[in-house]
C-alpha cells in the first residue's frame, strides 16, 4: 500500500497537480490538507476519474480542509472532536481494510499559529498550542493501535527539521512550546515513520516558502509534514520518499508530497 500525504494549498486550483502526483507516484491512498473547498463543491467526479472511488472529506470556503482519497474501501471514523471548540475542518479519520486487518488513518491540518510566538498577544498561536494539547489528550485516552497519523502538523520538531535550529528557535513552527507539545503528542503511542528511514542527524524538509525565489539554492526548508505509525505497524514500513521535485511543478504548493510504502 502506497500512502501519500500532501498539503495541496487549494484542491481546485491545483487539481492538475493532483493528476501529476497520481501519474508520478501511483498512490493507493492520498491524504490532502488545506483543500480550501466547501463540501458541496468538492470535485468528486474529477478525483474519481483519477481512480479514487472512495472519498472522505471535510472542507470550508477559502481555508483549511482535509480529505482522504482511496482506491480501497474505507469506513469514515464518525463523531471526531471539533478541537478548540471550532468546526474548522482540520481532521478526518477513516478505517482501511488490509490483508492483515483494519488500519485506522487520521489526516490532520494543525493551525499555523500566526507570526508571533506568544499566546497572550497572538490568539492564533494560543489556538495552535491548545489544539495540539487537546489532540494529545484525546489520543492518550484512546491508546491507538494499528493506526497511521499523517498531515501538515505545522511544527518542525527536531534540530535538523529546519535549515537553522538557532535562527528558528523564536520562529513559529520551531519554538520550544510547539516542539515540546508535538513530541508529547507523538509519545501517546506513535513512531515517526519519516525518521525511521532518515536519521535525526540528517536534514529533512517538506516545505519551502514562496518567498524564496530560488528555493533549491537557499534550501531554507522545514519539515512541517509528518507520517506517524503505531509501533505495531513499524514492521510493515517498507519505504519513504519526500518528493522534492514537486516544488518545481507548475503553480506548485509550498509543501511537497511525502510518500510512505507499507507491506501488508
């Protein structure tokens, strides 16, 4: 099973890029974030033409939005929390049938948090911290098994998840209040699948700002996109790829897809 997670930064705007992704990677399941499309306008027909008959999505106009596209039957996970008292379309879940049994898949889009890393003066940052705290408490109470969690978590937790640990310690996405909370979330019962393949001492990025005109030359990236698995699925991991070349596609997202392969 090949799974891809990607912050597409507007599904309708970048629908041709989704076609490119499918042609290049042949995924079985795609988890999208920041789809920016309300449910009645979701391009179901175009997505099904790409071979994804089974869809589960939650979206709103102009902001946020998450979607799971699958070639295999899925069962939506119902009655998920709204998080931080908001119904702002940041989480969907589904159960996938595999030859070795069902697997629960969660797709998240964590709030970005604005520019000022101070919850007292920046409500967006307060929202981000509280969101991660609530999700952590929820997973701690569930003790997940045979689960995969993916998405744009908007936090680069490790020193080599950013181009300069020292310079970004006070920049939203790499501040200690964020990284400490993300690590506590991970410790509710998950393993970092990307770092299973790439050692923590090696640089690993999934996002490059649009402000960098020559993103490859400057390479000022951050790893904001993640794939986690519960320990019982670690033996099923068979490969991982960050699709850096997607950052050079026509009208690209500022995030690139992450591919994780499983053997079930």
